[in-house]
């Protein structure tokens, strides 16, 4: 049986909170949700990350952004993520950015280069580098 295709929502029950380092109880996390943008007439399913400002961004578009924007989708605690999620009402707002075929190929090449656990740890390393010494 095929999985049901769903539109992106602001419902916390439709989201996954994912620690960037599953082995670290104090690891920062991201909020993810699979679905299609409400504005997408083709209903193309993608993975979205919740940004700290309450907007959603798809993972390929996020990968095209400069490294200094990496913290836009990282939450220090589950409480921070839930606070942002609980403030969202109505249809989700998606940060629509142009994505080229080359962007998709680059993203897929990186995504296929390791396990999701490894990729999240690499993301965490880049995030911490951007944060500087604490």
C-alpha cells in the first residue's frame, strides 16, 4: 500500500523533531516534515525544515543557502522548537527559493554520500563552526 501524499501542515503531530547528534542528549535539533507545499499545483512531495522564524523551507532549497544561514533551521532545545510550532496557525508559509537541476544533483550527491546519522552530524559540525566559540 502506497503512503498517503499529504500537504505540509503546521500541526506538531505531523512533524519530526530530529537531534543532529542522536548520541548526545543535549544535541540541537531540527523540525522536519514530509509533504508538498500548499502552493504546489503538482503536489510534489519534499522534505521541509521549519525555520526559527516559523517559515518552512524545503531541504534542497536549504542546501543552496549560504553557511551563515545554517542556524535558521536549528533549535537548541525541543522546547524552543515546540514554542515555534505552537505559534503557527492556518496554512504553512513556505520560503520559496529558486532551485535548479544542478542544485538538485549536488544535493542528491551529498545526500547519498553517507547515512542520515552521518549527514546530520556533518550538519551539526557546520552549525557549530558558524556559531563560533561558546
